[in-house]
C-alpha cells in the first residue's frame, strides 16, 4: 500500500523540488526502519503477528482521521474540528440505533452530518481565513455539543451511549475481526483502499492538481480559473466525512459510544502530517507521506508502551520527535519560492 501511494504522490508534487520530495520520504522510511529494529531488540514479541495486527489496526484509525488533515494542510489550513466530529459520531450512531434507525441508515445519517459540518467549516474558514483555526475549533465544539444535547434527552448522561453494536460493525474494527477468513480486521483493508484511491486522485485528476496549485500559489491558481472557495469547501467536507467514518468505526472497536474517544486525534493527526513531511504552509507533500507518518507514530507509541513509559512520557517523546522533523523540513524553501 505504501509504495503504491508514494509512487503516485511523488508524481503529484511536481512543483516541489525532487530533493524535498525524496528527502521527506527517505527520512520517513529510515525512522520507521529504526523504530522496528529498536522494538525487535528491546521489546519481546514486538515483531510478532499479533503486535503487527494491533499496530496496523490503530494506524488505520489514525490514517483515516488524517485524510482530511492532510488535504487541509496542502492548502495551508488545519482542521481542528476533527476530534470533535469523531467523538460526536461515536455517540450519535448508537443513539440513533437506540431510537430505532437501522444501523446502515444511521451510519448514512451520521456521515451526511459530518459532511455538513465539514462544508460549513470550509466555507466559514475560507471567508475568515485570519481566524480559520479558531473557526474550525468553534464549529467542532458546537457540533459535539449539539450531539451531546441530543443524546442526553431523557438521560442524565450525554457523553456515553451504550447500545448493541451490530456484529458486522464489530468485525470491521475489532482486534479479532476477520477479512474473508484472514486474521486481520477489515478496517485495515478499508484504509489501504482509501489511501490508494486518494493517491490516484491526487495524481490523475483536476481536483488533485488544483489542490496543489492553491497551496502553491493562490494568485496563480486564481489565474488558472481554480475556485479556492470550492477547494476549501470540498476538502473540509471530506475531512468531516472521514472524521465521522472514523468515529463510527471506533464504535465497533470499543463496543460503546464515548464522546472523548476523538480527543487524542487533535494532536496525532497534525503530528502524522508533520512527521510525514507535508508542509503546513501548503503546496508540498501528500497522503502517501502521511501514511508513513502514521506508521512511524503508531510504531513509536507501541514501542514506548512496550518499554513501560507513561502516557505523559510518551507525549514528551513524540513532541521531541516533531521538533527536529519540523526543523529539517523547514530548511527547504516553500514551493512558491522555487518557481
């Protein structure tokens, strides 16, 4: 999966220098290889099939949530509503099922609401770009607050919702899930398919090229007739949809709805994008690089857990990893200064 996405992505980032493209990918592969070697040497069972399945499962959730963050970063934006849409979807889906909606219908409703929140986020963030981060954060708070109000009707608790989870949904996301009899959860395959499709879209479609054009130079993109407003609205809609999908899949993983399930993704989606080498200024990078960042981050977390580090210590190590990564990538000039 990684090689397919990276091959399409290297071709898509035509405006960036070859050195920048290959440097970020090479650094990602080196980091991943070093972490795997350290894990094999320091943690018993680190390279076992069970641990590999666990790493890929957790990476799939983070990878799906990072799709929207990557697209937003490519135009120089960040979507801070992602964790709140994830948490809202995670409690809204079981609540709708308790209300009598069939699970597939409830999932479609949640997905459409995620797209609606994302589209509103994109439209308002574009109009108020000076306050885009706060706008996405505020809309995320508003969305999850509205969901909690709905789920708390007739109940004292709005942040936790329990409902029977369909067996097929549990199979999609649970550690012991099976994919046509094979011993790995189907959500890993879902992530791989979405990653490959996104890599192809970014390389072979007008939308993908427009995304890089807007991130590279707004003025040049406008002269080419590219609507920056439409690009912002579409990518934030995709971000809302992928966040809602992640929240619903996490329900199958945990077995119960919890509004705080998305909280870790506020930091980790940005970290995966940065570690992968996608420029937060826009115009360079892509989802293939984010896939590498997701795997590096997930393998690192698994290694730190295996070494017995506490959660605060894990955060400190990840933070210390991001600082040099940003420093390395920041030495490359932005794409608009290379044209």
